[in-house]
C-alpha cells in the first residue's frame, strides 16, 4: 500500500487485506477520516491511530478486534465519531474517551 502523507480521508472498508499491517496509518498526520470497517482485522485497535491528533472519524466496525478499548483514544481531542460494533471488545468504554468535547457519536457493543 502506498501512503500519501498529506491525505485527509482514507476509506478502506472491505478493501484492506487482513494480511497487511495497518501500522503505517500513524504516518498520516493530517488524516481526519479513517474507515477500516469489515476487514477482518485482528488484535487490538491499531495503536498508530492514537498518534493522529487531527482524527475526527474512526470506523472499525465488523472486524475481529479484541481486548479492551484503549484509554489512548482519549488523546484524540478532535474525535467526533467512533464506530466500534461487531468486534470482540471486552470491559468498559474508558472514561478518557469523554475527555474530548468534540465527540458526538459513539457506537459500541462490548462483550461481558
């Protein structure tokens, strides 16, 4: 995959190969919109996302992501929309996610 560093929107719903490593996403410093829905991603939320302070919209629904929703999401002060259902997350949504006054939509389903 070729990344263009100044890109602002990246929509790879159902197109991102599960064999690809999403770690390069953290290099997209101006990204505001990220859609990685329905890609069968595994593991936890890709941590490079937490480095993109311009991020406003994250769609990760319909993957196989697991574990707890990480408190680092609270570092994304411009985050307005976070879509996480249809994964295998456990625990509670961390309170840090509500540190941003910009958050308007949070869609999440947690397993017990």
